[in-house]
C-alpha cells in the first residue's frame, strides 16, 4: 500500500520529536517512504533506514556492542542479535496475529542497533499498521495516539 508523503512526514516529525529531534532531516522522508512502501521489511531495508537516520548506528551483531537504556539492559551484543532480529522480522512478515503493539515491544526489548532503535522500531510498527491494518487507526492519527489505544486494548486481553 502506498503511503502519502504528507502522512509519512507527519509520522516522522512525531517519531523524531519523541527523541527530542525537532525536524525531519535530509533523506529521512525518502528512506521512510521506501521502507513503508516495501513489500516486506527486511534486515537490509531496516539497516538502510537506520543508516540514513543515524549514520553512526550499527547492528549490535558483534560481541561488546552492549547498550543500556535507562534501567533496561538489552541482550548483549553478538551474532545472536542478528538471529533474533531476523526471527522477529520473519514473524512480522508471516504471522498476521503478531500484533504491531507486541512486535514493537519485542523490537525495543531486543534493541538491535547501537542507536536509532526508537525511530526504527516505530517505522517497523508503521509498516505493520499500513500493510496489516489490525487496528483501524492506521497512520492518520499518529504513532502516540494509536499506541495509546493499542496499549489499552492489549492490557485488557
């Protein structure tokens, strides 16, 4: 499904603002549209998106590429990160019951990159919302609005 550039730009602006970034930077709109309009989200496409948004960020697929996010200690860096991310992407692509809310939580818990995990996790969430519209909000209401309602809905199950 093709997503209009206006919707993508609003989504990116909101996603960036969550990170304290007050603008959509050069190349981000094109990278996001390419990712969202792709048939399936692949590791290479995700890496390409991260490379545009945060050029210094890398996949944590080597030992020692460990990160800490507040009180969260993601799995240590190493080859297993790539394996787990590939499995997550495979599930996103093949399991219609893998809810975008759950996929996003799993992605953020894995924290596969050294940086840009929030933005790349949200673009993956957006891909699911556009291509597997489980919830009615799509991207028109924005990430935070949809996430809020998904969180409430998921907590009531």
